C-alpha cells in the first residue's frame, strides 16, 4: 500500500512501483523467501530525505490507507490485552515509521520493525540492522524477552499473524493465533 501511495502522490516513478510490485509478488508466491532485497531497493528512495518529512508522509498515508483498513476486531483485541495489563509489542517487517504510527493509533508503545538508517537527521537510503522478517522476527522477539530475565519463564505470550513467514513465531509462543491467513498459511 505504501508503494502505491508513494506512486499516486508522485513520490516515486513507475520503475520503483513496478519493481516493488514484482518483488512482493514473488515473495507472496514464495519464489523469493525474504522481502529483504525488495525493501533494500525501495528504501533507497528515502536517501537524503529528512525524518520529519517521512513522518509527515506516513501521517497522510495512515489517514488515507491504513486507518480505514485496520480490522476493528484486531483493534479491540489489542485494547483488551492492554486493558488486562498485558505488555503489547507490535512485530512487523514494515518500516519503523509506519509501525510506530499504527502502534500509537492502537495505544501500543513498543514495536519491533525494520529500521531505516539516519545520519544527521536524514535517511541514508539503507536499512539499519536487518530486515525484520522470518527468523529475524524470532531473534528479535527472543532478545526482547531476555529483558525479562528469570521472569520470562512466567510470561504467557500471545502472537497474531496472517502470513506464512511467521510460522516460527507461531511455534514459539504460548498462544498462537492465525487471523485472515494468506493461502500458504491457511493450508
């Protein structure tokens, strides 16, 4: 959706749009196992841009595309977890500014996402660290849990997903939930 939004608002050209679509189509069809190369290619677009400018762009993108497409049941589930005193952490392959915006909307302050590298308040066009997908999601979640030390044994973890690439996280948590699964995860 973000790629489409950028194209619609003349922020990227047709080459970026089509290349992004082809990469993500191959990913959805499991021809490519990781979206890493596609994300690395696409974040090059942000090179030289200011953090504030991307935040503003994400605000408009959220208002136009995301807010109306969030499932009310998902929002209610998250709010119920928060109400029950559960620690809620969003884990997503998506870029940090987008995940942060969604988190703030739902009242979630913590998240694990793909971070963009910033130097002197501007994006370098590179990813800081690794793309958060597949095994990297598992690694980051385990690292997050390490912060709880011995208390970690008493935690009950929940995880909600719709994508086959999250299989390892589904197997790791105490209470896995599959919602609106893609065809591969459904099978």
